[in-house]
C-alpha cells in the first residue's frame, strides 16, 4: 500500500514536502530541530491540517486541500509513536495498549493487549504505570499500542532519541522484528 503526500504551508512552520513510500518500505525524515519533521508526521496522521497538498494511502485519499477532503485521524488507520510516547500516566501498560483496541469486543481487549506487550518483550509489565517503566520500556508500550491498531501506516517521531546507544540498537532490532 503506497503512501504519497504533498504537504504545503507557510506558517507556523514553512513546509513544502513531497513523500512517496511503497508498501513495506521504511522512510526516514532527517533534518535539523525545528525543520518540520514532527509537523509532517502530524499532517500524515491527520492531527494537523496543512494549508495545501494531499495525503493518499493506496487508493484512499486522506487529505486533499483542493477537493476539501480531510479524513479524521481515527479513519486513517495510522499508528503513531510520539516523541515523548504520549502514554497516559494514570493507566497501566496494559490499559494504555487496550486504548487502541476499541474496535474489539470488551472481553477480548485485555488478551490482545497482553499479546502485543509480549511481542514488545514486556511480559509481566502489564500492571506497571509509565512512571514505573524505563524510557525504553515506555517506548515499547507506545509501540505496542501503535501496532495494536494494525495500522496501514506506522509513524515514529524520533523513536530512539531518549535512549542510550545499546538500548537504541535493541529497540531498532525489536522494531524490525515487530515489522515482520
């Protein structure tokens, strides 16, 4: 499923970005701090509306400024891991992942969330809150939550910025394994 986008705006951050990513392909946005990388990801996810351009995934148009199309985030089937993970601090790891599973019957959500936590090597961490987890563990909960939605597109905003080199390598390998 191909993702293509043209993001245009003059403010608050000037953007003129063209993206084209084939199904299964990894694409990295690289640039200095403040250059608009996070804003581009938010535009793809439907969390920010640019002044112009389009976002298409496969045959579906998610955003088209000219045609007035702007699908809400929940209809785009995007998994998003925010730079600071955006975990709910009052909820357990299990409950944070369960939030992504509202399309399942309530009696199936906990089992599916536990499965995703296990895939992220977080078995036994179900009842810990984000404040009781390391940065790498918090990131894996956020990744499990994003993947639990079975997204068509997975967006990661500086996914390894808050962890040391060894943890970064481990997380990258785990992400590659989870992607398979």
